[in-house]
C-alpha cells in the first residue's frame, strides 16, 4: 500500500514536466464525461485548477517566510501576498470535507474572492479576485455534480503540488492554454467564443511588436490568450514585460473569469479585465472619452446581427466616424471601436475578420472612408481551417495611426492562404509560415503571387475593395479578377452546372 502511495502522491519538490501536467489536467477533465456536456468542462476544471495553484503557491511562500523569521513574521508577510487565502478556505480545508463538498467548495471560493479585492489605481481596477471562480450554482447541484464526482476531482488534483518551484509560471501558462484549446476542440461550435488559434495570435503579436511599458488592449478578449501572447513576445526576447499594462473586455461572465485566471497563472498581476458588452458599454474611459492604448488586437465576434445599431448611430463616444454599419453585420462597429481606442502617436492594431469586411457592398461607404483615412497598413489573407470546427478563411487587418513614410498612402496585401499546415485534423501556422509572412510585411514590397503594394488612389478607383485577390496575382494565371468579374464567373458556372444537371436528370428519367 505504501508503494502505491508513493506512485500516486508526488514529493512536493518534484518538478512536473509540461507533458505530465497536460496529461494530468486532461485526465481530470475526462472524469466529467457523461456527467455534463463537454462545453461545461471549463466551468469546473478551471476554478479547481486555479484554487489548487493559489493554495500551493501560498503554502510555498508562507514556508519561505517561516524559514526567514518564524511564525509571527510569516503571518505578517502573508498578509501582503498578491493573493491571500483566508483561514478555512485553503485547498486542504475543502479536501477534508466528506459531505456537501460542493457547498463547502463554494464557501471557500467566496471567502477567497472577498479577501482579495481589486486595487484602484490610475482610474482603473487592477487584478482582484471578485467573481473569478465564475458561476457557483453548478457546484451545489447534487444531481449535476454529486459529492462523489467533486471528491474524485479534488483527489485527482491533490496528486500534484502546483507550487512555483514544481511548476513555474510559464509552464503553468502553457498547460492552461493547452487546456483551453482542448476544451474548445471538445466543445465543438462553442469553441470560437473563447479561443483563437494561438499560432495566428503569435503572428499578430510579432507584427505588432509590443514594447516594454506599453499598454495592450483586447476589447473582445475571450480567455485572454491574445494578451498573454503579446507578453510572451517580450518574455521570449528577454525584455522587460512586467511593466506592460494589460486591458481586456469580455461580455461572457465565465469567459472573463477564465481570462483573469489565465493572466494570474501566467504570472501577470497588472491587468484589468472588465465583464460587459464592448459596443454597449465600453469599460475603459478617460474622462468623457475612450481610453487610448498603444496596441489593440482582437478577434471580434463575426457578423453579429443582434446589437444596438440605433444607439451606435448616435454613439456618445464618437465611434461612428466611418458611419453606421448595417444591422445584420456589426463588424465595422467593432472595427471603429478598435480604431478609436488606438493612441494618436503610436497606436496600432491587428484584427481578425471574415473576408466579407473587405468587399461587401453594404459597407462600401465605411470602407471608402477607411481607405481615405490612410490608416490601413496591411491586409493578410489566411489559409482555411485555422479556426476550430470551421473551414472558413479569415484575414488580419493591420492599422497604424502613424504609418512610416514609406507606407503612407499605400496598403500591402499578402496572400498567405497557402501558409498553413494540417495535421491530425488540426490546422496551424508553422514557424516558417510565420517567418515568411513577417518577412513579406517588413519588406513591404511586391512578391510574385504573394504580396502587392497598392496605392490608396488605386484602391479607391477599384470601388474601395480591400479583397486580396483583387490585387495579388494568383498562380497559374496572369489575370487579376475584380469582384464583379468573379461574381459573373460564379453565376456563369452555376447556370452551366444547373443545365448539365437537368440534362442528366432527363437522361435518367427517359431510361
């Protein structure tokens, strides 16, 4: 029996490999199979992971203070820790409970949230754990989550010590991101609500090149992956990242909690994540104006139909400077919010959009004003299947408030639809794909079948189209198709197909 215990429970000082951590986390999640839908895994696994992590880190730090100056000193220092664990609300306290485990867990969550309020600074709330454990009703619903299931999960997590020594912040962050991706994949169509392909996000961060002490904002931040990737850009280069101010807004309460956990688990403490509708109630203000940021990156919800168009038409924040988008497509509402949130000196953004924003007729006037502003720096077309359970192709639009002189009155178009790898039903950008796109962007010149630099005048003369195939030659042809020509060819092909189909049907009927 003792030997089995040695295999089951690790020595607290033993480091955990990243693969070991990933495997353990996903195995814990699979205990919920058959109990709840896959889309609900995140509601239970992320709070438990966060609870275990902060409890183990608290113990680790308290032990260090104990060695430094004894019990009284340790108690005083513990009060100043970034995250405090009140008496009776530690992981081990909940683990000892045998009945009404869900209720006891909820009580611990609430106590921790109340003991760690956000700090008020510079007109914003920084950090804080209010509501971070998300909805709590599910834990006390014994039909949905009986004591036996919760106890089993707690015992799974208790096999590992998630201290900083055993599991550094960067490793924990990678494991967390892995879990976000696994949940997205397993949950099917709900994936895009909170997860964006991380290789695409890496490309966006490389394009934007965050600098130490800049501010970064994601107005539709989901699980916070884009914000983390921007900080990773600095960390990977060995540059100072702790001074970067991180801002995010997310309309879904659980997802915004997941984003806050994500940032904490990645070692980030200077962040502000707000839970509210960005179009309806922008959270970050500077007096009577929107707050401005050095970097904005986002993957807004695509072409949403239910939004307050009438209110936006008379937007008190002045975000309708291009015009009011059609009710059926709010893409340009998010676009204008992002542009309005960029600082005037060095503001820059990278946004993931469906290709429709580049050519749809109903948005012609908005697109025309956008080109005339000379704010669009680059349009990058991505390959298919880079988004969970969706074969769609998307584009990245890069904008700058202060374009380099060599870029002024021009737009670079990059056709990167071939820069993608698909393996084991997963599509992603490899390093060589990212490097080729980055080289094309930095060179800002014509590359056969890949990149073209087009003047704003030529774009305006071509119905203000920003569609990549309107300007970049396609392989196996020397022709460049306009949108009207492409639609005409599609219509012709469609009619031809129907004629042939009817002929075939008649032949079969006659027989």
